[in-house]
């Protein structure tokens, strides 16, 4: 049967109208019953949860979505959104796309997997250069699974006071238990850097040790995602705590052409060579390609043109390359 804490959590979430938390706790109860060998009861509970979710969707007459807003101290630690992004919106290498498809599939069949004493992939580490799709991946997973996306605010999490960051980190992990969602730690190296680095201080080691302990103990149904541009400075112990490691790369010519075509084909003139444009854009990230394409579309809109030429796109790509070079120079 449900524990006292689970019963209290069910009642509290019902009183607060927090459906996401209510379903999450109910799924925990079902998983617990399955582990005890009460397969029929667990199946009945899951069916009831699915029926409740379906009824809730069909009774929403408007487009408004009830947002599960962080309250109290959590409001300074988490930013919530409900993305509508889908996997089809991304241009990905085949291996990475297969990894994401597998994660989504396992999450959609999480109840069945848990009932057999297994765990679906849900702790993910994303590594790769800036602008290659790591942040969008968090939004896509939330959109595909119909979950809220909670972005962890590092400016609110990391403080200079001893022990305070670990206490705030505990609040974030408590939230993963109470409200199922996608919890996204961007610039993850800020809390996951190697112990023993030359600029390391005791508090940094304590934060990392706290995170390692909390993520290992976490048995919620939320997805926990870390993203970094600098995997080389992450502590080796971190990699063992994640279920999957996803590598992101700058797009090659084929994927550049696909990204530009997907963004601009509806307005591009017929003789546009996406292959030639891809050669010019080699070295740019997906984010930079998107910005360049948007500049082309905005210019056409302002000038009241219904088409854009290959030259228009090439000029925007070259401007984006020059800007990127200046920004990279400042970072050196």
C-alpha cells in the first residue's frame, strides 16, 4: 500500500491542483506495488492514471495549459515552461537521433519497464560545442513527453556561502520527486568540474560531492539533464551517474543543407543550390544557421518580398561567420 508520505503528497497535490505531481506520486505507488509482486493492482492503478490523464486532455476546451509554477525558494532556482518542440524539428546525426528516439520510447513505456524491476533512461549528459542543439533537446524531450521543462538557474543555485549551494541543490532534487518534469542543468561544468583542479576550492568539491550523492539516490520519475560545452573538465565520477551520454557536433555539409532548406525552402527561388550554400556555411553551428536564416526572412518581410535568392542567403551566412569570428576572438 502507499506510504504515509505518498498519501500526504497525493492529498496535498490534489488540494493545490498540481496534476503533474499527483500523477507522479500515483505512478510511484503503482511502481511500488509492482515491485511487491502485486502486478494486477499495479496494472489497475496505471490504467486509472491513464484514464485520468486522457479525461483531463479531452475536457480542456481552451488552449490554456495549467502551469506548475515553482513556489517559494524554488522560484529563484527553477524557471518553468511548457515547450511544444518535437524531435522532427531538429536536424540530427543518425546515431544521436536514435538515442533520443530510444529515450522517448522508454519514457512512454516507463510503467511497463518499472513493473519488471527495470529503469528507463532518464539521467542524461549532453556534451558538445555551443549552438549544436543541447538546449533544444531538453525542450524536445519535454514537448514529446508532455512534461514541464524546469531550467535550473545557476545564478540562484551557486552562492559564496558554505553549504548554501548544497542546500539549494537538495531543494531542486526534492522537486524532481514532487513534480515530474524535465530538469535541465545548463553549463553543467559550473558544478561538475574535476576535484583537484588548480583553481578548485573546498566549496566546489562539496557541491560536486553533494550532486553525485543526490543524483545517485534520486529515484523519481523526472528526467535530469546536464549539458556542457567542456566535457574535458568534468569529474570522471559524474559519467557513471548518468544513464546516457549524448554527443553533439557541428553540422556537416549534408546537415547544413538540410537545416537551411527546412528553414528557407518555402521562400527560396527554384535555382537555389543548397549544396553551394552548405560549403560556405561549413563550421557554423545549428544556432548560427538558424539566426542567419531568420535574418534572411526578416529582411524579406521588411522589404515586402515573397522570395529570397541564393545570394541573399549567402550574404547572411557570411555576416554570421564574421560575427562568430569576432565573438570567438573576444573569448580567447
